């Protein structure tokens, strides 16, 4: 049986036109990961690989106001933090975040 670890983060996506708040969810299955990045009310899926030390590589696309942008990124993911650099070929986008704390009703 494969052990799946799930994480969810409040993130800040830094772009040339400003910062965007969002949510990043990720599921880690051994050395593979998949997840979604919710930015500007759009859910953007990604997949990639992760090493035991938390370093990772991902790829996906982000929906924008004018279409979508493909990216390849690398960075670090663990229970306490996420930091990623997404390279679109034309520019770099920076993602940083901390665990999402859900308010209890």
C-alpha cells in the first residue's frame, strides 16, 4: 500500500504585475507528486517528482486573463513550507507559502 501525504498551503505568487494570493494543494506518493494551484479563481493542475529531502520539480500550466502559460519549476515542499520558482520560458514566477490553517466553525 502506498503512503500518500497531503499538504495544503496559503501561497503568494509573485509576478511582474504584482502578487496574487492563492491555495496550493499537493499529494506526495513516494517520489511523485501531483496537485493544484488555485490562483485568480482558476484551478491549475501540476505534477512532478520529489526527493526525500523535499526538493522537487514540477510542470503544469497557469490560466491567465489572456490564455494559459506552461511552466517547469523547481523548489522545496514539506509540511511547514513551500517555495517554488516557475520558469515559463519568458519569465520566472515565484511561489512561497505556509500551511493553510482552516478556521473551525
